[in-house]
């Protein structure tokens, strides 16, 4: 935060500064079919057109070199599609850490192979945020559009075991949870699951409607009121397990 403040002060004085963080989408392709995803509101033809404009592997690798030379502190792979669906993402992550920059990645967790997990622990990748919308297979599979629960949590369990075996704190692991009328009552169970896996953070995301499928997942006013009660029950649980979250913000119904 001090570094960000210093850069802002210099900007205010007319001295241009590099960004502290670069958010990067390596691909819009994905192996899931989440009903809440932006991809549901885009035609197959439009998606194919977007795929044509992805940066080449060579350009992405050069981008990391340029960022290092500029003094960028962190890369965040923020999704778009599934970052690990494109192999170059893994190579970029290794290069980012080689330069000493911090790294964040949002992933559905399905493509975290043993090789990837061991490497990310060895290079001490900073954070992995996994999209988790249900504490059980029925919910997670339904809200992710594919059968995925067993694979994801097998991977996360393996990651926790490797970190313990190698005595590493990183990568820190968080959940990204999109609240819908299917899972808002399941939030206490998601928190319990996070605690059992050593997850450090749960980021609650409001549902953004991109399609008719997404519209069907919106909470109505009655469900919003019920969710307020659930939030109040969950806040002490988060504190008990020392899991950071933005959940309290959702006491404001505008969220």
C-alpha cells in the first residue's frame, strides 16, 4: 500500500509511474459451462471471433519482461476464461515469480495437475482463488455446468498436503463465490469447507446477469431478506476460523 501511495503522489506531481498491478486475461476459452458466466450471453460466433485476438505466447512472455523492466509489482490472472486452459499461463507464472513479482490467479481448479501444484508451491506463487459455488457435488456441479466437484477438491486437498509437506505458506488459497438463489443458504457449509481445506479468504461476488440463464439465478426480495439473516450467522464463523471475507458488505441490500 505504501508503494501504491508513493506512485500516486508522484503521478499527482506530474511524474508518470508504472502500474503496481497488471490484470491479464490469457484466454476467454473455458472447459466449464457456468450458467452465471458472461459467456452465456455471447454467441458461439462471437466467442470464436474473440479467440482470434488472443495475444501470442511470445508476446505474453515479452509482456512479463517489459513489466519487470517498468517496475510492476504484481500480475493478476483475473479469468475471462479458464487461465490454465492455455498452457502458456503456467509458463508466465513461473517467469513472473523468477522476476520476484507477486502473482494472483482466478481458476475453476479443475486443471491443477500434480505437476502444476508442486511447481506453484516450489516457486511460492502468491494466491490462488478457486471458484466455489457449492459445498457439495450437486450444487457445485449444477452451478459450474459440468461434473467437477470431486476433481476440484481432490486438487485442493493435494495442494494443502504439498504445502504442509514442503513447509510452505504459499500459495494462499481463497474461494470466489457467486451468490445466487441456488446457493445462498449453503454459505455456512462453504465456510466450513474452506476451514477444512485451510482456505484463507472467501470473496463473495454478486450475481451479474448476462443471459436468461443467469436471470433465473437472481435472488428475489424474500431471499435477499433471508440472506441477511444467514450473513449475520456466518460472520462469527468467519472470525472463528480466521477466514477473511467481504461478506459484511452484503448487509447493504444494494450489493
